[in-house]
C-alpha cells in the first residue's frame, strides 16, 4: 500500500501543468488582471480577474457594490473604453473620475429588453477598441451567458455580468462566480445590521477548493475612511464641549 501511494503521488505530480488539480487553485494559462486587493487576488486562480472569460457577480436586492469591487482594476489597468450595458443607474462620473476612471472612457448603452442587452454585449466583445464590458442581465439564461463566455474567450476581453442573488442556484457557464454584499452573511441569510466599512465576497465558483469564509475587503478607499473617522472624532468632541 505505501508503494502504491507513492506511485499515485508520483503520477499526479507528473500530470501536465495545464491540468487543474481540484485540491489546489488553478494555474491555467488564462491571463489575469489584479483586482487591486491582495486578499482577493490570493483566492482567485492566477491572482486576479480572468481576461477572456465571464465573471458573474450576484448581489442582494437594492445592493450595488459592483463599482467598489471592479473600479480598482478598471481604473489602474484598463486603458481602453469600458462599455456599460443596462446599468440600473447613471454612473456618477465625477466620483469615478476621482478614482481614476475618466468619463470619456465609459460608454453607456441604455438597452431595455433582454435581447437588446445580450446583442449589445456580444457586439461590444467583438469590438477591437473595447477592453471591458460590464452588463446587468438579471434574466439571462445559461445558454445566453454561454454565448457571451465564448465571445469573451475568442476576443480576450474582460466580461463582468451582474445578476440578482436569486440566480445563485441556476446553472452558469461563468469561470468565476461571486456573491457580494456590504454586510456579513450567516447560513446564506444577510445580517440585519449593515457594516458599511466592509465588503464581503463569497466565492461561489472558482477553479479551486471551496472557500468556506468570505473574503473581506474595505468598502471605502483607505483615505476616505481616515477622513470619515477624523470627522466623526471631531463631531464627538464638539458635541461634548
């Protein structure tokens, strides 16, 4: 038995490096883009957002934390146009520009129907100038998402699709699937007390072993948190005077 165990271990070690071992994070040849958060990068295959693949982001009703999650990478490493398809709200350009994503780089497609949104996404992924596509597709089916996944892979584009957390149990072709919320989650249910200083990221699907605990990242930029803390301390001292 010991000899058989050694033989099995030697065989696994000899498997080609491109073959993913389920007990470890994948080191696939897909290029990646750092998320801008070291703790999150450490839990993602390759160490960042996959380029040429679909990343699916699920959120509870009324939560829109996608910009906090994606903005560091889009602002620092994506130099070309960023296409927004079906965004539920008009992005506040001055705030995004202050964080490094200039308004002139953003293209907003106000497609209303599911079919027009899907068509816009696929055409954008085929466009040589566009580097990243952010799409809000609450009712997309698995086969429709697969078409987008194939287009992202063929043209090597960043693709992020925002969907409601109700789609959590649906099949998805996404290479990476996340559930994000600005408060802790216990047994699949959100806490009643929000924590505005943190963003909790549950990795629902990745090429790697399951991750029981969410990745916690700061929901606000560090310098903004310091300013708010200083303002809070000043307000308290003033009220006591």
